């Protein structure tokens, strides 16, 4: 069973305007590069060649050897950004008008365009049953293509955030920024993200629905699992996905975590979250 995100309220053009507006609202402050420090890093010195700028001459080695040497610096690098969007059915289940999936798609679009504005390549990894894997690119047209693909919702899609993160790890040949937008109902997601956090910059945007909190403390609950269709009976004392536990576990692993409730304004908090950490747009300007 499939559907379209906001089919009645936003057409394709209105959707693009909304995402662009969100990107403009995410006005990040000055960030720092984990690669460059002051902007360039000395690597080695080599013999002077005609055309080399005089200001790059290594005067110390030149004076010692009697031959002109110039300094070589590391080429500025851009940190690629991977947006891992949970496309599973549980993201589309909502007790209010705005679902976790809707917020995740809009946030992914805003963060992608904000990264492109700072010339940082952006890619996509789908965290569900669909095969959505787009390599990082600086082309805005590619971003809009996969954003419109994300507008298609499957109400029976299984979760695969943890598996997708494990599959992504061996393909990351350089240090990267990973932003995971999920409700973290997949028990394999947090362990996989913890491992990636040992080598890469990782951020977890934890989408929560008010009903996920409101059921705690109730009695017996009859329910149907969105991703498998399996009917079950549970108790309100059972914790399906405790945001506090997820946050604690990720922060202990050095992974930045932000809870994003779907029933509250989130733009200002997300903007402040990324601005204080300098996560997006890292690299030379």
C-alpha cells in the first residue's frame, strides 16, 4: 500500500518552495573544518619551479641548502554528507496531522540544500525496504530528484536502518558526516551508528510522536505492527523505543543526538543544534 506525502496540500512546486524556505531558515553560524584548522596544512617542501608564487618559498630550507624550495600544502577537502532517512512504515504512523516521516523528509531537504549552499556534497541512504542509495553530489537537481522520490510513502515498508548503516560503512573511504533521521524503532540502528561514530561525524535526529509517550503507563493495548501487519497485545509499561535511553547510549558513543517531537516547532532548535556543533558545511570556503 502506497501514498504520497501531503498529496492534498502541496504540489511539487509548493513542496520545493517549502523545502527551500526551511533551508534558508537553517542559518548556520561559522563552522570549523576537522581537516584544515587555519585553512591549509603543511605537507612537504619541494624544489622551486618557474611560476611558483614567491610567498610559498620555504626560506629555512632554501637558506640551508642554497637551492630554492617551496612549501606544499594539503588540498582543502570537503566532508561529504550522507542523509540516512528512515522510510519504514512506523515513520508514517501518526497520532497528529504531521507524521514523523513528513518531518524527516522536510528536514532532509532543508539540510541537503543548506549543505549545498556551503559547497558540501550530499548523498542519500534510505533506511527501509526501498533501494534508495544516492552518492554525494553537488548537483541540486539530483537532490530534488531523490526528495520527490521520498514523497512516496509505503505503509508496509520494513525498517532497515541498522542494516543500511552497516552496508554503508565499508564504502566510506574518507571521513564523512552522517545524519540519521529516524524514530529508532530498529534495535540494530543504535549499535550500527555507534560503530560508525568511531570513524565518522555522526548525528542522530530522533523523530518522536506524542502517542509514543502517551501510551506509557496504560494497561493492556491491542495493536498492529505497521511494518509487518502482525497483531499483538502489549502493556503500557513496556518501552518500545525510549528516547532518553537512545540519547544516553548515543552520547556515550560520541554521537550527537537531538529529539525532534512532531507536535512542537523544530526549526529553531535544529538550527541551534547544528550551529553550536558546526556539523554542516565543513571544509574550505
